[in-house]
């Protein structure tokens, strides 16, 4: 797989991306990524990374730069979550550096929990139906508990609450397994913020959640606050 991803990475050009998007202007940070469907998964590649994700939860990633510290830390978090039986985290199973045209790169193989790619959390909360409020209540209550457990995991693994090793928004890193009905964390998890910055973001989310989800005057904010105050250990409503 390393050879295939190297080929994908080196094949990317701005012209190829423009052709892929039929010349449509892109503004997202991921706007130049190209994807290809495979028999049991899909490839994504751009100018800095190339990835293959299998629907059985196995993934392969090649990216420029030495990212080994990041993935060893992710493995520590995953191992701790396994031990504590909290929200499970995608586990790096193989990590190494290599050189591509003289430039250091990192190659990683990972396995997602429950042997599935999972359904992205943001997709679930975007579903439009007559039961949307009930669905969001169910999935958000799990998300609050999962977030609470992940912050506890970071606290224990780091052993130092002052480190710049906390997330802000975890929604893009959360996935749902429809078989077990559990959430898990996977993909890139941005852990470059302070604990105080995390709680500042969480405070804003809690205060504005009905507007953000387009659920005004539904009582959802009160519902979420009750979950936080009665079931979470670290999260709190300011």
C-alpha cells in the first residue's frame, strides 16, 4: 500500500484537481483533494497526503513531514480508552518514516473500532426528518458523554493539565457505528489547544446550540444542559 499511496501523492497536480472539479472554484482547506472509489473502500489524495480507507475500518495514510509523535500519542490515547472502556479511538497499528523524492514523510496504518468506517457525526445531525429533534437528542447525549470521556483520557495520559494537547471541536472526528450504536473517534484529531480553550469553545457551543442546529425554542439546550450536569464528570455548563 505504501507504493500505491506514494504514486497517488506524486501524481497530484493543481491541473489534475481543477479537472477533477471541472474548474469549479474551491475555498475549503480540503478543496483540492481528489477521491477515487475502490471495490471495498476509497482513496483520497492531495498535494500533502494520500489515504486509503477500507469500509472494514482499516486505513492507510501517507503524508509529508515527520508525524510520528502525533500518531504515537494517538495510540496512547487509544490504548488508554481500551483499558478504561470509554469511547474508543482509532488505533495506529504501524508507524514509520520514509523518504519521497528526498523529503521525509510518515506512513501509518490504522484500525477503527467496531471494524467499520462508521457514519460521520455531522452527517447524522444534518438529517432532515420529522424525527430530527429526537434523533439529535439521542446522538448528542452520546456525544457529550464521549467528549467527557475523551477529555478524561487526555488528562490521564498527559498527566499535565497545562499542555497544549486538547481539542476544541470534536464533531469532525466523531463517527457512529450503527450496529453497536456507539460513537468513536477517528481521523485527524486536532490536539493543539489548551484545556481552557477547549472549555471556552464548549461554553459557546452549549450557549448557542439551538441556533447552530436550527432548533430554536425546542427545549434542546435545556435537555443538553441536563445531560451535562447529571451524567458528565468533567464537562460543565458555565
